[in-house]
C-alpha cells in the first residue's frame, strides 16, 4: 500500500456480529408470528375471539405480579431439566430421561427430608437434600450409561423407558411406605417449614431460579473453557476419531450422563423443596419432557436455555388463562406449544457455533 492509497476500513466486531444476527432475529420474529397466526385459526374454530384471547393471556401472564412470580418459580426446574439434556448432547448423546431423573432426584431428596427434617436444622436438611437429589438423578442416569457402554443399548431408548420405572417407584412409595394417611389422596408427609427452600427477600420468588441461573452459567463456562468440555465436543463430533486420539470415550460418555442426571435430580429437589413440598401421583408432571423441548429450542446451548425455559414457563401460566378466562380446553396450550416449536425449529437456521 502506497502513501496515497486509502487504508482498508476495518468494521468493528460488534457491528459485524450485529449485522449477522439481524437476519436471525427476523427469522425468529417471523416464526413466532406464524405460530400465533396458526393458533389464531384454532381459536376461531373454538368460537372464541383471537384478539380477546391474546389480550387475556398477556394480562394474566405478564401484567399481574403474581403471574410473574409463578413464571420464575416454574422456570427454575425446567431450566435445570434442560441443562440435563445440554451436557450429554455435547457428547453426542440424547438424554430423554430427564423426567425420570427429576422424579428420582425428588424421591432421594424427600427420603432424606422425611428422615431428618424433624430434628436437624433447616440449613442442614437443605444441604442434604441437594446432595441426595443430585446423587439420585446421577445414579438413575448412570443406569442408561452402563447399558450404553456394556450392552450398546441406545441411551435415548433406555432413558425414555427408565422414566416409567421412576414413575412406578414414586407411586409405590406414596401408596405404601411413605403414605401420610390411609384416607384421602396418596401423598407423602409435607416437608417441614424449616426445610423449605427460602424466597428471595421482598420478591416472593423462590431461590430456585437463582440456582438455575448459576447452573446455566457454570455449565456454559465448563463446556466452553475446560478441557473436559472440549473433550466432550470432540467425542460428540466423532467418537471414533476421539478414541484414536487417545481420549477415554467411555468415561467421557458416562461422565456427561452423570452430570446431566445430577442437574435433573437438582431440578427434582427444587420442585419438592421449593414448590410442591410433598410427593404425589402427579408430582413434577412433564418437567423432564418440557426441559427436553427447551434444550432443543435453545439448540442445546446453556445460556439460551434460560430464555427457552422462560418461554415454556410462561406458556404453562398462560394455559390457566386459556382455561379460566377464555374457557378453552386444557390441551389448547399444548397446541400453542407445538406450533411454537415447529415454527422455531423449522424456520430458523441452526448456527454453527454451539455456545
């Protein structure tokens, strides 16, 4: 370059990345508008007014303070269940067993609580429940890991089937040894007040949402900046190449499932100690499956999982509005959820970067 030539202009990185992200934002907006347009057709077929239904949903979900609290409390276990899918996905595995791992984590936490909450300090019981919940979820995921490594059983199949075994275990406990009373609904004894998860002072929001955010940030940094996270990505990209490179592929696969199960077990503990306080037949219903969908909606990325979980939590709260205000069937919110998933996953491009 001569002195008379104009030096090339270097575009700032933030500007170029902003321009690249603009089409993605537009695609997301179009996809969501398409989902709500399709849902409007369903509303019309039921004889209701889409404008009135959407207005009621907005007011009851985002305007009423109590609804915002419910969204954040509902979001916490969903986000942890989604992270339970994110970590194994980095190693190329599909953990469909979040539902069972959540249940077993709650069972383990409840077992510790029922044995100790009458004489130990609340902080000690909470600490033991956290450890027990994570250990229970990890142990349940380990079954699928062992089946994968020892007998080449696909983990998607084994984790899915283990969900039903976990549900049967829950039903056995609340119908037999842990049943509080022979009359009435089968439930375990309610958790003592001193052992319940505290709320954020002045907000009324359970501390579970803080735990979920910390977990998402921790998973992001572990997968992005640690050798273990890098090795998982190598295994997920090409397991045979990773094996030839000297990586211990079986250990990495098992460890990814264990970490995922531990996160799901923590979700079960939060659901038990922070929301429901007792085990019952419908305990933590669909949290694991919703977490699986949230992970897919976030493209298996830990930080976007928080946004996806917020969306699903808001949809869960909006479902009450659809039933109470608009007098629509309970399954209507599932239809809206399906439309959103199909639109977002079908009409937005998958990014090359994982994190």
